[in-house]
């Protein structure tokens, strides 16, 4: 009896081991052929971004995400892709005052640049709780107010299209393993976000001057403009400082997560600080009176390519943007938004106004133009994979 029990016990162990090995083998056979080692294409001085623990970077996911980013079939009418609002040549903005979705519906805000989005501690213009790209990516795809890509209710259609496409089947298998079950919305979002995180811009002339040691790559005028930008007289650096020229940033060397929103005196409709009802900043989320008109300070990298400016695209040129800050707030003399922004009681203490000579204006502009990364906007790794030559 004891012998039989021992024999049963040994056999049960053997069966358990065999079962475990079979599961492991199946997992290995279905797993993506990837080393799971992703090498960031960044210089030594640049810290690495912090990536979601449940979505580590892989080359395979980035490549799948690139295809999805340019895929117009990921819209309700097949006319629109992520790249429609985020154009590489414009540093992944769209050149419009406010973005327009696939059905023609206007978004209330300007398309933000995706350059260095992996370093953003908070996403979009005015949502304090939107901190993870995997969550934010769902908004343009499935949001209904306003419609951007219009995919709400079309989830099964999307998956059917992807599963029947030979190339996507291959790309999903490489990124997530074999089987149609791995072609799902969760993995679609992970891949799309992985591509977005790969959009690193750190090769502007200013970077080569400031961090690369090339003292002749920018002009003397741009160097004077840098000094002005970082002066207490202009106060620009308070909101647009650091390696990403924004005060909402996080990375592997951060001591803490920086998040900030600012009222720049762009409007003052009622003399008490009111902004247009459709665009009141984080006030829409918090409902706190003091948050009226507070928006995130976006990166200034590639700023010469991303006009028009401000959350609603209401300032057309860099020259006008400088004039707005020099005045300490914008004055609107006609129309429904009439008001004196410099007298907005809710505006940031750093928007106090300043005077510039003609030469100083040119110097400041030269500095801002030195932040343009031509390699970034022409990098084939970020371009449409469906166009010959990429």
C-alpha cells in the first residue's frame, strides 16, 4: 500500500512537470520572437523616459505601432489616421488652429506636438488626471465629443480588418505572439503608444550647441536669445525650462513628477478672468474658480514648425506670441471675446510683461528657431511605412 502511494505520488509529480513543460513550450512557441531589449536612440546626456511597466518597449511593438499610426482604416470612414492630426513635417502637429476629425467635426483645441511625448508627466492641454499614454490614446479613437476617429461601436470591425490583413497578422505575431486572440484592442493600443514613445527629438542645433559642445552651430544672435529666454526679465524659462522646455515632465533622473498648468492672460472676457465657455482649461475638470484658463505649457522643441500657437491656435506666429507675453496678456478689442488679458486677475505671476528692442526680438526668435530638429522631422523611422522609400 505504501509502495502504491509512493508510485502514485511520483507519477503525479511527473505528470505535473510534463504539464508545466507543455504549457511553457506552448508559450514559447506562441511568444513574439523578440529579445525584449529596446535601445533608445538618444545621446548620453538625455535621460531615458519612464515607460509603463505593463507595456515595455520592443522594436516589434514600435514597428507595429508605426503602421497603426498611419492606418486610415482605423477611422469610421477610412479617411483619417492618427497621422492626419500629427504630421511629421510639422513636428507631429497639423498646422490648423483647432483639429478637425474624420467626420469634419472641430475639436476645441490645437493638436499638440508628439515630440518627446514619452517625457510628459501629464497629457493633453488641460486634464490633470490624464497621465498615461495608454489611456489617452483611447480618446481620439473612441471619443464621441468631439468625434475624432469615430471608432465607438466599431471595435469588432477593426479587429476583423486587422485579423484579415496578412501584414498586420505578421506584425501582431512579431509583437505579441501567434493567434488571432493577440490581435485585440489592448495590444493595438500598446503598440500605438510604443511608437509614440519612440518619437524622440534631441538633435536640434541648440542641442548640439548646449549639450554637444559645438559652439559654432548656432549664431551669436541665438546665443543672446538664449540668455534673454533664461532671464528673470522675460521669465520664459519658468514654464518652458529643462530638457524638454516644459514644466510638466518626468524621466528616469527626476526626483519627483512635475505637473503644472498656467493662465497666460490670453482672455479676460468679463474682467474677472473668464475664458471662452468651450475652453476654460483644467477648470472644466476641477470646477475650481482659480483654475479658470489654466493650460499646460507645451514643449517648445520645434516651435518654429508648430504654428499656430496656444491651446486654441488663436495666435498665428511666433512674433505675435512674443508680443502677447511682452504685453503681459492679450488685449482683444472687438467681438465676443473682448477683454484686456493683462488685467486678468487669475493669470500667472510670471506673465508680467517686458520690453524688447528690435534686436532683442530678433535674438529671441533666432533662439526659438534653433530648437528645430530637422533630423526628427525627416527621420524615416517615424514616417509612413506605406510610402515607397521608407
